[in-house]
């Protein structure tokens, strides 16, 4: 089967600029005021504003994040708005969600109904329980 369409995918190590647009490409580290990712990805994004569509990032640190059909491993932001997306661990002041999944969520205000696997209370209870078991085992095996 022959195809007349060809696509080049580029990978950039570090990108530092005021505005960065990544389309069908990737980058290791992106530092910018505004970052837009469409059908691409980045390992680490540090920005004031991030818009991610049909892409992903391992780590996002931003004031505002708008994600649609995307994913992030760890996300730290003041305001997160996402639709049809997934996040491993999210820490934000405000989370606005429609049809999204979050593994662990630490948020001050949640709008919508995200599918949260572990919330802040559950994580704290698990941590406290783990600490008690760890200390008991430590004393037992001394």
C-alpha cells in the first residue's frame, strides 16, 4: 500500500521561549510563558499557561492548564480545566472537569465530577496507616 502523505516527527531536547507550539512533535523540557501542545508531548513543561490537545506530558507545572483528550503523569497548577483526559497525580487550587480520571487528587475546589481514585483524605489515611505499620515492624524486628 502506497501513501502520498508523509509526516516528520521532531524531538527537541530543551525549548525555552515566550510562546511554544508543539504540533506532532515532542520535547524534553519546555519553559515558556504560553505552551500549546497538539498531537505531541513533552517530558516536563514549566509555563504560565498550558493548552494540551490530543497529547501528553510527564510533568506539567503551570498557573493554568486546559487539557482535552490528553494526559499527564504529574500536574501542579492553580487552575486545571480538562475534558476526556487522565492525570496520574494532580495538585491544584481549582479543578474543572468533564469526563476525566485522576489517580490522586489534591484540590481546593472541584467543579464537575471527576473519577478520582484516591483523594487527599484517603491518601492521608493511607500514609498514617503505613507509618503506624512501619513503626510497629521496625520495633518488632530490632
